[in-house]
C-alpha cells in the first residue's frame, strides 16, 4: 500500500499553507504507522498523470476541488491507473463550499471517485442527498511537545491578541476585533490586534479595509504580519497573550493547535472540533467573544490549558483510527 497526496501548487503562499500542512501531517502519521506515503505539489491537473505514474501509489488523494471531472475521466481511463483508488478530500463545511461556484456541479460529475470531507457531517450530507461515495477522513495535527512558555517581560499597558489566518469573510475578523477592543477597554489596556495581512481570500480585501479603518483613529492598534513558515509562526504565537479563532465556518485550524501547545489561551468557535467548551464563543455575538476573552485572561492557569491539550490529543487519536480503518 502506498498513499500519494497531490496538492495544487500555490506559488504566492510559499511552503506553508493549510492544504499542504494538512496533507503533510496525515502523510507523516501514515509513514510512522508503517504505510508508505508522500505529499507532492502539482503545477496543474495535467501534471497528475506523470506524478502518479512515477510514484505508483495504491491510493491517490487529491486535496480540495481543483481537478475537473473531465480530467478525472481521462485519468481513470488510462490502463496504468486502473487499480488505484482515487479520493478527493474536502476541507470545507457547506457554507464555505457554497462560495465555490463549481462545487456541487463537479461533485455530481465525479465518477468512481471517493469524496472524503474532513468533517463527518458533510460526508453524511453528501451521501444522503447526492448519493455520493463518501468517507470521513479528518485532519491529523502535527506531533508536538507541550511547551510551558514563561511569561515574557512586556509593557503592562498592552495586551497582544492574535487573530491569525487567511483574511476572508467567514474567518470573522471584524467581530473579533470589536470584541478585542471592548475587552481591552474594560481592562484599561491597549489592544494590539495581530493578523496575517498578506493572504486575502474570497473578498478579504473588504475585510482588511474595514479592519484598517476600524483601528485607524484610536489608540488600539492593528498589527499586520506577513505569511510565515510554521517555525517562524510558532515564535510569533509565543509573543501573544491570547489567541482568537472565533470563525463562522472552519474545518482545519492548525493555528488553534499552535496556541494550545505553546500554552497560550485560545478562544474559538464550536467549528474547531478539539477545543474544550470553556473556550468556545458564539461567532455571531461580540458579547460572547468579549466574555470568553475575559475568562481566558482572568483564568490562564495551566490546569485549564491542560484541558485543551487533552482535548487535542483525544481528537488526534480518533482521527488516526479513522484513517487506519479507511486504508485497512
């Protein structure tokens, strides 16, 4: 058995972005479990035939929707690909999937392809309503060592809140910025609201324009960071007091995992499957987000953080079982 993950190359994002991180984490686990696996980037769909032929895998996993039904039909007709299992893994819930105009059209046209969402609910939805061949293949988070980061000496008048990730409407940046400022005001602190400003997706230009105008004439500050390698991002996370990931829809959130393993409190939404309920806020309520920020700030003790570590570990173990069951 050999498993090949194929990701479309994204020139503007460098070597670290959600899809390729997801594939690498799973591939690393499979290799550790004794199943040969590899991740490769393809310039376009025309490169798939050569990549797959050279590696000769039993399973080909295409990460996300970027290969047309016509290209799949062409690939599956080739005798050399006859005995391979082809899988398309989805990384979105329905609200996010709805923004991709080709999504349902392509899914209905895929023949002899397994559709594998990373959330079980979507796998069930597609199976029950479109009669698709589906499998639940969740994300696996990177192996880590829990780090108890000592508190850094810093100006006591400021609080650093990290709301990282690609800037797009469903990441809910503006609501979280409003809540962060409300919280900072209640604590008589100046908020430094940190974001990644160089990845704008699905209307992210409007989001970042509103963020810049929101912070433009007040003492609270918007701090914009480039997209970083995972190692450099880890260092940045360690400089934060609290993390925010209260998104409207989310299926892969390595950022929350980064905060957890660095012992920095993280407030998110129920969309993050491994986050304990104590740290979950309603993404449609700035009151809720503000209250959860206050809780994370008032009770940052390591006993509470260990709840997040335990929850992340439990999620990982179940995800690993799911992959091994699928490949058995």
